[in-house]
């Protein structure tokens, strides 16, 4: 408890440094969560979804996971992290995970519940096709955690405790379930690849057992690599994010991480690449904005003063607006399937190639002079609309 009390402010400081705001901050040691978990566990037990037995199997301490013989790597090593496991035997309560084999297979095969396709196929091949076994959901080897209310020798394990935090945070089995009714089922769980199994097999099965809708989608993103190796606290090959925020700003780092690779592939962090990408994008956006605000004669004007109907604008103006409208549709389609990097790359291409190097370059002379002609109104109006909506478009990725 003392260690987690010490670590918690680090997460809060991280979100603040990244300009990330949240509506609620919950820890699984909070009373509201503990009470709800005991109610959930009791409900599952009374429904016959949880039963008491004993377990003996290969246990990976770092991953906190039991594995069957068929799942083990050569040398009795963990299939997730590759470390050696040890044989452990203890009394345990079990969740009837095997009962949901067919329903989970149907969920995987007939919906887009799991993305990307590679993660879905991995879960089917490695876990569903070999067959699911019932899951040990309590421990007796330690006593820090939420006790089973009707058998206090047992501690409710992470599968029920941590996963159900998604709904206990919303008030499920709490004093006020308004947020639960409003926000569940979640539109998406965005999780790291090594915990896709927990979120796509164990979690939906628990929800099915509780007669609760499953999340609409789970997306498993790739690792961040540094020097071609997985970035890991245990390996010590990490980069201090606070130093990066200080040097480049949270938005620059966020933009780079989203730009550099598809979210389902490993992301190779390269500080030189960050500098290059940001200088090109930010430099072009700043120059385009400065041209409009500083060199265009808009003093004392507001958008209504130079509004021109689309049909009355010159062909060049209609061209850039058409390109931009097509871009907006493309971005929406990409985001529906989590093609975040493709969206950002297309926005960068539009800014550099279409807006700055083509449209602004060919329209430069139209801004000059003191007389507010119809042509000048049109180019003002067009540039203003594109810049305004372009900034709205990048706001989800770079809000500040």
C-alpha cells in the first residue's frame, strides 16, 4: 500500500504534463471499488459461475499468470514473456471460463470486437482453438487485496478485481450507477498487445456471466521499441517522458508517437525523427498561419466581411475546398478502423503539398493591395475556412 501510495502521484503528474484531463481517478484500493468487487464476486458465486477447487500448474511470477502444459514454451517457459515458470499448487476459487468457449468464438468470428486482425487471429489460434480451461480467480499465498466476503482466507485475484474496475468506476454495484447506465458498454478499450488476452477472453466472459454487454471493441496496440528492443522498465532501456515533454512539449511528442507507425505495429522511438517530423509540420503550419494573419490585409475585418458563396468562388478556391472536404471524409474513415498514423500523414501531406505549396503559393498575389475585391474576399474566405477547420481536425491529436 505504501508503495502504491508513492507511485500514484507519478501517474497524476504524467497526465498533467501531457495535458490529459480525466473526469474521475479511481484506485482499486478505494472502498467504493472494494465493496463493488465483493458484490460482483458473490453474485458470480451464487449464480454458479464461480466454484471452489484446487489448482496445480505452471505459474509465471512476473506475468502473474497460470499456464497449461499445452500453452508452455519449450523448457516450461511462459508463452507471454519467455521467462521460466514454477509449479504451484493451492486451493482456489475458479471461474467457469470454459463455459463461454462457443460464445467467445462467435464474438471473435462474427463481429469486429477485436482489432487489428492479427490480434484476433492470435487469440483464436493460441487460446480459443486449443480450448479454454476454467480460471483460478483467488489466491491464498498473500493477503493484500480484496477478501472473498464469504471465505476471507481467499483474496480476489486481478482478473476479477482489476478488469471489473472499468464498470466499478462508473458506479456499477455502487451507490450511484448513473454513469454506468450512460457510458456502458464502452466504445473501445485501447490496450497493449500483451494484455489483449485478458481483455478479449477473460473480460468478456466475466461480463457474459454477469449478463452485462461486452465492450463494442478492443484494440491491441504495439510496443514502443528503443534500439530495436521492447521498451521496458525492467530492462532499463526507457526514455524519461518528462524530459521529452520539457524539450519538445507534450503535443509534439504526442503527434510524433501517433505519426510514426500504425498503432498495431512496434513503434521505434527515434528522437531525431521526432525533431524532423515536428519541424516540417509545425513549421509549415506556422508559416501558413502567419501568412494569413500577418501578410493578408485583414485588419478590422471579421469572417462575415469577406464571406463569398461557394458557387461564386474562383476555380482554384473551389479546388482546395474540394480537396479538404475529401480529406475530412478520409480521416473519418481512417479513424473508424484506427488508422491514426495514416490520418496524420494525410493531414501533413495536405498541409505541405496542397495548401501551402500549391494553393497559397498560387494565391499569394491575390492577397495584396488595399482594395477588398470579390477575388480577395474569396481567397480570404477560403484560406480562413481551411485553416480554421484544419486546426479543428488536428485537435484530437494535438489539442493545444
